[in-house]
C-alpha cells in the first residue's frame, strides 16, 4: 500500500513548474548595525562596570526592582538598542533580513525581545 501511494502521480502540477504561478518577489535586505563603543573596548568595559557598581549592593539584597533596573540599563547600553525601531521595521518590510553586527552587540539576546515587544512574535 505504501508503494502504491509513492507511485501515484500528483493530480495537479507542482507549484514551481506551473507557468501560471507567479510568486511575489521576495524582499531581501542586509542590515548593518552602527559601530558604537562596544565590548572589547575600554569605554564599554567602563560603562558596564559603572552599571554593575551602581546597584550591586541593592542587587545583593535581592532587590527585585534594582535588579530589573540594572538589566534595563545594560540592555539600553548595547549597540542594538539604538536601532531597535529601524530594525523592527526592516523585519516587518522584508522576507529575509541579514543582520550584521559586532559580536556581543545584542543580536541573539535582544532581537527576539524586540520582536515580541513590538507584536511581531507572540
Ligand atoms: N548569560 C548572560 N549573562 C550575562 N550577560 C550576557 C549573557 N549572555 C549574553 N550576555 C551579554 O549580552 C550582550 C549581548 O549578547 P548577544 O549574545 O545577544 O550578542 P550577539 O550580537 O548575538 O553576539 P554574537 O555575534 O557573538 O552571537 C553581550 O554584552 C553579552 O556579554
């Protein structure tokens, strides 16, 4: 029975060979993040140390709000934060988007959160 199913011809032609099938053009784009003082640079390390130092005592006491504030500040300091809105628009407007940015700029950890917050992912 399995063999019989495999030998059956499809009743309609496959989409790619159908001359009447015109697929819409795919929109592709390359998005390059701006270079900003970043991981590996002294300035970035200093800014992260400042952020860590500022609230670390409250953090140690398990202060939820201080911890949340520190995370928010660290997220804001990442290069990807400055292009959040533009990036979300590009994701909306393109079928394929290649995002180029320095290592540690926030592509992996921040982009999914942006897409969730802007209602693109649920
Ligand atoms: N588990 C973690 N704890 C603390 N900080 C983290 C953690 N994971 C990532 N980070 C920090 O978050 C920032 C963004 O990292 P992320 O992995 O999103 O960058 P990326 O652009 O995807 O990097 P890559 O190109 O190397 O994958 C970096 O500064 C990184 O050090």
